[in-house]
C-alpha cells in the first residue's frame, strides 16, 4: 500500500571512478557511468548518448558546469547542472548554481542555491515539430 510502488534509486554501471583523495584540474569528458568521490575543478561532460550517468557522492565536489543526460547528486556542485534526462538530488546535495532538468527528484534536505529551470526533452520537442509538419 504505502511505498510499495516506489521505483528503485537510479543506479548505473560504473565505467570510471574519481576516488576520494583525487583532485582533477580540467574538464572531464566521459561516457557510460562516472562516480565521483573526489574533487573536479572543471566541467564534467558526457559524450553523446542518453544512457550516461554521473553519480556524485556525499564526499564529492564539482567546481564547474555539469552537462550530462542523467545525474545523481549527493555532494556539492558549484556551477550549473544541465541534464537532458533525470536529475536526482539526494539528501546531502548542495548545488550553487542553476539546475536545468527534464525530470527531477529532490529529497528532503537537498539544497539548490539557484534556479530550477524545466527544459523540454529534445526527443519530445522533435516529435511535436514532426507532427506539426505532417499536419501542414
């Protein structure tokens, strides 16, 4: 009854890991799954594809822009977050910037010091434009 229809938390196969005692200066470009426990001082960008997932743990920090299809944040992001798919802000998430999302899930305790900006999914927008063209 209560809570029986809860969907499982977003998980992904981890292809790359930035460890807790690691600090990277520069942009990180990845595909697949990236798990960040350390610090990235630069942008984190997923290569084209809708299945990439960035997971930022409670120990992780990103100081730069995040551009990924799907993201789970439980750490600190200082910069804007752009996600074309799903954004999950866990209880310890701290975002100092705007969050651009299509779907968002936010736990009690998560903080966004910026704007939440809903964006239409690219696939949905293309389908609507295609339908309108067929009707004309």
